[in-house]
C-alpha cells in the first residue's frame, strides 16, 4: 500500500514536469518563427501572425495532439460526461461542426513576464513542486494550462508582454491588444492567468455550441459571481442592477460589429460617447465595469451579439461560496477562475492534466489487458 501511494505521488509530480520539459524542448527545436511567445514593442504590428505548425514528426503540439486523440471529444458531440458522471449537452445547437484549428487564438497578455526562478521563461530547470501559484508563478501555471490546451486542439497560442498604459490600470491593455489581434483570426479567447481550463479534452467548438455562441456573436463573457454590497458599493452589479460580466475570460469573434464594439470600449474613458466612464480608468473593476456599464447596452441589437455565459460553467471554483462577500456558488465546471484563492491554480492545472493522463492510462491498460494482467492459477 505504501509503495502504491509513493508511486502515485511520483506520478503526480513527474508527469506535469515531463509535459513542461517537452514543451521547452519543442520551443527550442521549432525555432523563433514558430515560438508561441511574443513581446509587444513599438511599431511591431507585424507580430500579429499565426504560428506555423511544425512538421508532423516534430514538435510538442503534434505529440500532445496525438496523445490526446483517444479521449478528445468530437466537435459535433451531442453531450460530454465528466469524471463525476455529470452529463453536459451541447444545447441542441450545431453552429460549429468542424474543428476551427489555428483560426482560433488563445492569448495570454500581461505587463509582467514570468521569468523568475521556476517560471516558464527562466532558463534553469523548473522544479514543479516548488512552483507557487502567486505573482509570476501564477502566470506560469496559467500559461502552461492555456498553452497545452491550445496544442491539444490545434489552436494558435500567443503570450503578449504588454506595455503599461500611463494613467490606466493594467487591465486596460486588453481592448486595444484584442483589436490588434482580431483581423488574423476567426476567434480569440483571452484568459486571465488564474483562469484554468478544467477538461482539456473538450474542444471550444463544443462549448461554443453549448453556450449559444453563434456565427452572429461578437463577444461572450461569463456572468460574475454575486457579492453582497460592501460599504454600499456594488461590485457585482452595474448601476442598473444587472450582473456584471467578468472580463477575465473573453470569447471574441472576428465580425465587423466586433471591431466597432472594441473601439467603443477602447475609447470609453475619453467620455466623448460615455460621460462618466473615466472613473473606471483606475477604479475597480476597471475595463470590466466599463464594458458592463456602457458597451453591452449599445452593442447587442439582436440579443445574441453579446452572450452571457453561466457563472457556474466559466467562472468561480469549488470553495468560492462564502469567501469574503461572495454569495453565488459558482464552480467553474469548464473554466475555473480562481479570483480569490489564486494558490489553488496550481492544483487545478495538475488535476486537469492528471485526470486526462489517468484516463489515457486506463484505456491503455484495458486495451492490453490480456498481455498485462496475469491471474494466478
């Protein structure tokens, strides 16, 4: 029994490290043209390009894609059953019937760069057990999750090390960077570093169908968790009492209307169109509140241009309920957002990988049962 527990502990520690090492080796082998990480610099609009896929016999992206093939959910699946036996249907929708591949970009962006000890951009060997999901370590664990997921499904991936915006909170980097990236892709998916994809085998196309993200949808975000008012300040609702959308997770489609909406979001604090918006330049919740307070009321004429994703499916995490002033029990079933307990992000990343690898090993044992299992006579 002790031996089995020891082996299990070694497996949990070893496999995530192995994935990271393969990823680092792959980045070196593919060279700078295929490197997935970009630093944003003056006059560098040419950096907005898709990452070439490496030859079939090379690269982490192909290795991990082939590894996951036996458990990848088909895009056209009518439902998905998770490890707890909970069945999630596609909403009866079939907008997306084929894999979008690298027409989808998963992007991380931050004014910081994770290059400290044990970070993803550090040149020294990573000690996964020593990684802490706070500060730059949070960026590392989140970026690993987002990058691995992108490679599994053939999506493009970028990390943008953005410049600070004078007079603005750092969260305001998102609208203009997303607008700059959008012409090169059909969909852009932005995730905060503490937003972790829980079921790596489930493609975004299935979730788009489930969440009613149609070919007419410009943007989708999850509904924020509800909080009790703090000192008469309502953080989770706008001035009209409507729940705020959380801009830590954004699904953006390349439509003409989307560009107009993003420009209005970018310009909001200049108050030419939206008097009072400047207050959100540095006041919580910054660009998120500006979008929910103004933009969403002007850019949703069909009712499906802006989609509100259920909080329980793309926000929150188990244990969030009761933390601080939170009164919504959102578990983040598909994307967990560790807005408060950020240190749980590392466990979330490890669990997502180990759940899949455990399932793959289980399938392999079943397929080779007659060669592996010996019944004593």
